[in-house]
């Protein structure tokens, strides 16, 4: 085992030991920070963001917003929504302190939003603040933007305003499920074809859904001739880890990600299902004959790589013909991977992360036959959205990968060399911009960033 792996394993053991003793020991003794805040930062921020006010600013509290309801879900968890139970690692007193911290944040939401309004930065220009969760962004040949909203709406820019596009497929909207990515066909100017990824509800069981890819034509402000060209199997009753990012390579193959749907111990390492995988298909949904598992009985023939957790970013380096994808780890262990044919990326057998509760699920950070990430983050930054910079408008960023951080409200710039290896540390861009859900380089060469809570789309000024 490498020295780095040993150090990370040791840090995980220390975290587990601290959790099993006292939270005070685990989180430190800074007298200016309440224990509730320390608990939130350590246990909750990876999923809900570093700013508790952004978490508390919600239209609906699914499990209730009173102290009893919040404390109950902290203790018991909600497995279908991906919320772990902390009843075995927190005392009743600690649950109460965390609950009180969240409730106080509810009262500060208005002040928090006002401060966000006043913090406009000259480095980014507001395009719209009318979209709750701008999950995917793409630019049309006429320079108008198409933007997905996770709740199931597609918006098109028209003379600076945004109008809703009709013909969107029926979307399963709950927790992490919804309408997700959008990309154009490489020959969009000739065929008007675009693609949406979304959470598709099961026709047989209303509690189940899956990741699907929808192909259609954009005619004015309407989607026409639409159909699903890919449906991940099996459907599942958990409402998270859908993956759903898409990208075309220079040969016209469509690559896309599917998360492991929270079924950690079965789906990602099993080739007899679609989940926890990166897939490759033709633009019409047909399967290339040279895909690696086309002749393996029981395997979905669209699989390109496997052993993934929840990849919510994918991008293409056309100069070097490389596909990169990043994926969420649990508590630590977010990754950027160089995606290659037939390879196993290890989840959950190897990981640099631990469970959200502080316990461990694997002692391995590397294993023969499983790929190492080219970049991993400990602690987690909660990566979402990804683009490879080629624009001359940002000469110092060319050849770098941009990754949004849901947790820390910035965009990470990661440089990769000609061999596909990371060089140096990340550079933090756009600090304080908000929970970054999407990052996109437009046809006009500008970079666009979508944030949620509050939902906004910005253009980055060079």
C-alpha cells in the first residue's frame, strides 16, 4: 500500500474512532462555533452544502420542519432519499443541538438571500434567476441558451427572456430525481436533434424510476418526434444517484453516465445491470459492435466502463480524444477519472472515502484490476457539472477541467497534461457563487455556470 493510501486509511480510522467516542473530540473545541454548527459541517455539508441557510431555504420539508420531525429523520435516516441514519453515532443531546442549528438557520434565510443579492461579482454576469435548479445548459447556433430545470421543465432563451419548451417527457421528480442534462446532436444545425437525460417513472410501480435518454427534435419552442433511446435497468425505488451527464466524442458516439442508485453492494460491480456505469451508444441508440461487453451474456451491451458511484460530470478532450468523468464519493473520495474501455473504477471495493456517519465500508484504496482516479478530493467537494476548457477567451484555463462544487460554492480548475494526468493543485474560481450544479462552455466561447438555492445562471467574464 502506498504512503498516501496508508495516511488516508489512518485518517479514516481516526474519524471512526472519534465518532464512536464523543463528537466534541471529533469536531474540535473552537469556542466560537456551536456544536450544532460543527456537527452540520462534519456530517451534513457534503450533501447539503457548507451554508446551512441554503439547505434550510426550501419550499417543502418532506419529513416535516418542526424540531421533532427534524430530529427523527436525523436519527432514523431515510434510505430511499439517500439520507443515512445517525442514531448510532450521535447522542440524543447531539441530535438536539444539530436540530436547533438547522431550525435557527430557517429564521436566517431571508437575511442570507439578501446578502447573496448584494454580493454580485464583476467576474460573473447574471443571465437568469428564474430557474430553480439549472441542471443542464447548452447553447443553440443562434446563441440562445437551453436550460433544464430539475422539476421537469426545459427553458429556451428568447430576446433575453426565458420561455418554457413543450413536449418534455414525463419526469419523475423527487429528491435527486428529475429532468437533468441536455446536449445537442453534433449536426444539430442540419437535423435539429437534441438529447435529454431524465428520471423515468416506472409504468408498473409508481415508487420506482430509472435513468433514461430522450432523443427529439427542437421545432420553435416545442420538442417533437421524441422517444427514449436508452432506459437503464432495473428500475429502482431509491430517489438518488441517477448520474445522467452526456457528451459526444469526435466520432459521434454518445457517452453518458448512470449512477448506482444507492445500491452500493450490488449494482456497480455487477455487469448484469445498467447502474453504476458509463455507457456508449450511437446517436440513434444503437449499440456499437466494438463495445466491450456486447458478447457477454446478460450484460447490457451499452456498457463502456463500470464500478462508478454517482457520476454527475463528464467532458471530452477532443485534442487528445479523451473522456473524463467525475463522481461523488461518500464522505471524502470524490473522484475525477479518465474513462477508458472496459475498465473497472472500483466502487465500492476501493475508495478514499468513508460512510457519512463516520464508519468505514472498505479498507482498500487500491486493488489490482481496478483503476485509480487522476484526482480525488478528501474532504468531499460534492462535484457536479464539468467541462473541458478550449476557449481562447480564457487562455490561462485552456486544457483544464472545470468542476462545480455543490458543497463549497466554487468552481475547481484542474489542469491535466498530455498523458491525461493531473498537474498541480486545483485552483478555486468563482468562490461564493453558490451551489454549482452545471458548468458549460458555450459555442460563443463563454463559460456558463448554473447554481441552485438560489437558482441562477451566470456567464463568466474573461
